[in-house]
């Protein structure tokens, strides 16, 4: 039975999709069967894995509205050993269509539950909002939420709204919803602010902040344009080492010994961060 985590933060630009892709890639690197579920209408996770979102004929939208089965919609990347339930531009209208549907808040959970036995980890990448699609993501997070937080002051302001939303969901729909961990992203060693944000987040979420901190990295920003994660684009970069450490930390918390099974591809001329 898969461990299901939803990556959520209603603030955009905090590294949520980047974390979903690269954490998933390194979990696969360490021998886990991984499925990434893209429920963001922007379809960034889909695009960043080299899939043209305009060409997706069967994806998460079709599954949500009952037009397709998840088994028929999942794409597999044999090189990365990672699977993807892709998003597409059609998902933009899903929130309106879901309003009239029965059990609209749990449709994603039902989809995931039907295929969970095939995977070790399922990561759900939510849109940067707190609408019905994100609510579906929250209710699917059986094993907890992973919250990426950018190491900047404005990121702290949005955490209050997110925690209030989580409490509302816990009280009304899903009492078992929990926070698995907070991932600090875009850490800049040159600024005191980044260190201050780390300290503040550790105070707000005691015992919930992952030790692995993701640095700012040019290579990390470049990798999506090649349709590959940092583990293949620049495996010796600081960001690659950080996401590798995050995956190991998650696995070790789950009592799984990380064992690399996929040889890292030389980053070549892409270089290091």
C-alpha cells in the first residue's frame, strides 16, 4: 500500500512543483515505485517531466470527471523509473464541473485508492490556491502533507491561512489529516533573512521541519526546460545533493533503507550550481 503525500502551499513560487518532481525522482532513485499526480491546471509538473500539456488526451481531468480510468491515463518514464498522472489545460474547468458532482471533495482520493497498490509513494502536486482541486488533494493525503516554504518573509504570511485551512478540513472532513513535514526551499546562504525564516518556521512547526534544506540554484531552475529533474540534469549540484538528502530523510523516517538503483546521468556541460 502506497504512502500518499500531498504537496501544498497556496502561495505560488515557493518550489512546490520543483519539490514534487525532484523528491519523486530521488525516491525512485532509491528504489521506490513512485507516482506523481499533477492536479494543477497550469500542469507545470507535467511539463517539467517533458510532457506537452496541450497533447494530453487522457489525464487527471478525465479521471476526475469519469471519462477515463487512472490505469489508462498514467504515463511511465522508464529512464527515471517514475510514473505520472498528467495534468492538461482541460483541468482549468474542473472546479466548476466538480461542484455538481457527488462526493466532489473525495474524487481524487477514490482515483488514487484504486491504484495505490502499484506504488510505494504517491505524491500529489496541488495548484497554488485553496480551491476544490486543492481540497481534493488534502483529502487524498492519507500519510500527511508536505509543505514547501520559501525562505523569504512573505512566505511566512501565507502559512497562517494554510494552517487555518488544514484545521477546517480536520474538523469537518478529514480528522486524520496531518502535516508530514515542512521543506524549506530557496535558501540563500548570503542573507540573514533566510536563516531567520528557517528559525521562525521551526518555531511554528516544531519537530515537523525536514533537516534537508533546498538552496537557491541556477541549475535547479534550468532543469525543467530540459524536461528532466535535477538528479539527471546536474547530479553533482548543491540542489541535487539537497533533494537526495530530503528523499533519504523521508525514507529513513519510514523505516526504509535508501539503496540507489538508478545510475545518475552525468550532467555534462550543464555543470554544477
